[in-house]
C-alpha cells in the first residue's frame, strides 16, 4: 500500500508529465513535417509508412520516469510487513503423557519436536527465542537468545512425554521470559487437555494485557480410537480450549492432524509471528529509479537517432 504525504504535488507532477509528453509528440510530428518538405516522391511514399514503435517506446519510458520523479516529490510511503528488529518469541512444547499418542506419526511428541526445528529455522535472523516444555510442571530449557544454533540444540533436551498437562503454568513461565516491550509472541503446541496448575485462560489474559499474542497449535485428533499409551484414556484434542486461549491472547488457533501439516504450520508461524507493519519512506528509491530510467532513455534515444 502506497500513501503520499503531499498528494497535490503528485497531481501537479502528473499534469506536467502530460504536458511534456504532448510537447514531445508535437516536436516529433514537426520534425517529420520538416523532413517531408524537402524530399522526393519516393521518400514521401516510404515515409507514409513509418515505424512508430520507437517513438511510442520513448514516450512511454519518459512518461514512466517522469511519473516516478513526480511521485518522489509527493512524499511516497509504503506500508509493508517486515521482520521486527526487537522480536522475541517463546515456544511452549507439551511433553505430557498424552503426547505419546500415535495418531500423529510417529507420535505427537516426536512430531512436535521435529516441527519445532522448522519453526526455529524460519525465524528471521536476530529474533530471540526461548523454549519452554511442560507436563505436570513447566520448565525452561532454553533462555531467550538470538543464537539459532543454541535454540536448535536445546530441542535435544526436550524430556520424554510423561505426566499431566499444565498449560497455564507454561504460559506463565513464558510471560516471565519476555521483555517489557517490543514485538513479542508465545507459540503453544499441545493437545489442549489441561489438567494441572494455573488456569490457561487467566494466563492468556495476563499475556494479552501486556499486548503479547498467544498462537496455539492443536496436535492430534478426536476420532482415532487410540488410547494414551499406558492408560485407558482416549487420545483427544481439546480444540475449544485452544481456540479460547488463542482468542484471549489475541492470537490464532491452528489444528494439525499429521506430522507434515504440523511442520508446515510451525514453519509459517516462524515467519509470521515476528513480522510487524512498518511505514517506509520510499522517496529516494522512487527518485533514483525515475532518474536512472530517464537518463538511460535519453542516451539510448540519442544513440539511435530518435531523440528530436
């Protein structure tokens, strides 16, 4: 999206460009008329079928160059989504016993660890990341750091899936790692069946109060018929809880039911959670582009003998 701080100058520039192109066309026609006034019949017949594309090309490129220069004077600004310079993200990975379920191959736990690598690899350079794992309690296995290799190595220290699910504790621990300001986010990977510790919605609301969004990724299915290994409990996915957490935290919810879609979802979050909308002054690029195009057109036209 392009905005102009001085739109009246843009309109004036367009009017000047139109006038210059009109004058150029008149000059071309006058040159042709003068040439025909002193020629013979054979040349007149051939001149009646001139190739007009060189002049059309010159007019088009000069017009484009002049439009770029006029736009530069009008103060153009482009709004774009760019990597935040102060981005910090906490990745929370569920390691409770239910993550041993194999409805996501080879298991939810293995798929989550593999997807976490895709997430970290897609983060822009300079992004600080922390890794929190949680089951019956939450643990920090990687403090906030911009060292990507260090973050990837920390994934080898993720504990085996076992115990209960304390989502609220994980969100509270994630909140403690994030700075007071800057572009911050929490990404939560879990099956969403909370049964330990703090209320997840209260923790998400506390993050929202600090303007920190929570993105939830639900791992698993509800219709696999599988049991959690070592228990008589069915392997489930509490989507309603994860949607509520994401909504309370100002983020978004994504459900994944296989390892490939989980990896894709995490890779997308890795590149999108650290972006921010930024207004960029585009006057210099417009001016340089317009000036270079105008010079190239003039010199090329003179070399070809097409410039009046």
